[in-house]
C-alpha cells in the first residue's frame, strides 16, 4: 500500500518538475526568442541542473513544442479509439475542429489565450529550428496515423493508400496551422478566427470526403 503511495508521490513530483521547466523555458523564449535562450539559462532560471532539463526534454526544441507533440499523439489515439463504423476522417475532423485549446479560449474572449496564441506563433515564426521541428512532428504524426490505418485495414507493405490517406488528413492540419499563423502574425482582429478555422477546415475535409476527381478541372 505504502509503495503505491510513494510511487504516486514521485510521479506527481516529476510532473511538477517537468511543468516548472517547460513553463520557465516558455517564458524565456517568449521574452527573448527561442534561438537566444540556452538550455543552461533555462536550468538556472528553473533552479535545476542542466542534466535534469535533458532528462525531461531530450532536445531544446522539446521544451517549446512538447504540448504540440502531445496534441499530435492525442489525435492518433482519438482515431484509434473512434466508435466502430466511424471513418478515420470523421475522427480527425472532430479532433481538429471540435477540440478546445487556445482558439477556443480566444473565441471565448480570454485575453491570456490570445496573448499565448500570438506568442507561440511569433516564437515559431522567428526560429527556423522550431519550424523544422514542427514539420518533423507533423510528419511523425502522419507516419503514426498511416501505420494505424494500415493495421486496421490489413494493408500490405506495398499498399500506399494508408500513407496517402494519413498525409491528406494531416495536410489539413498543416494548412490550418499555416492559416492561423498568418492571421495571428498579421495582428488581425481575432474575433472570428475560430469560426473561420472551422469553416475552412470543414471545407477541406468535405473536399477529401468527396475526392479530388473533379477538383480544379480545366
């Protein structure tokens, strides 16, 4: 019994340390830019050893993008856990367009959510390293989704359809991320941003549902 209590306490302390490091790093990156902050500075500000930072976050990019990558993992999990008979497209559509997050906070009029959305996108836009890592994260999600779909349909190794489907679905997310970043960095009125993202996302998923056979015909 006591072992279970100790284990739970250790896990809570580890999560508190992880969040402290991540929040400290995020604040420093927001103030000075990603490329001008070192891991040693993050460790010093968080009052932990540099080795402790790397124990929780193997790379500097992990310090900033771990929440994005957690969202990506949740997307694949949502597809895996979807109800029997529901297409993968519907599960991805729901996860991207109906899940809360910063956009939901902005829509609700939360100024902190808007400030965080602007800061996140500004920091990424100013850092080639973060942009590259963001693209790798999306590619990793597409690979994980493709593997899941291939397993579900029993696709052979040379069947490209699961990979094509996964990349098309994650392509919608890429396009929406780019759209939000462009709008946010232009400092436009965010009042209708969430509505616009849902509208454009639904148009994109409808296009995938209907297929590309007749699209852009000449």
